[in-house]
C-alpha cells in the first residue's frame, strides 16, 4: 500500500550528508521523493537532483514529499535524523 508523508525545512540549516543518507534510505524502500520550493517542483530521480535543488534553494523554506510503502518507518527516520524539521 502506498502512503505519503511530507515535511518542511530550510535547506541552509541542515547538513548535506544527512540528505545523502536520507536519499539512500528512500531508495532502499523504493520510495518516490518530490521537492517543492517557492518557484520549483521536482520529482527526484537521482541524488544529484536532490543535492542541486537543496544547494540552490538558499534560505527558502522547502517541502519534501515522500510516497511509497513503509512511510511510518520513514517518518521515524526523519524525526531521528532531522531535528527541528516540521511534518506538514
């Protein structure tokens, strides 16, 4: 069964290595990642797309949506590794 979770964050306040590990986690469970900024929205197909989006978002708040199975485990992962991130 496919489910969705989203969270809001400011890319400048989080470390890239955490996003690299997060991307690997989502890939492990074959989850889809979507990122939304003020003027852009992307479905992430490769790690380089996620990092590029994060690097060029500067100080804007962003929204990440994860779609797939095992969403409860992903929510726990986000809570553990991204302190201060708000679930939307």
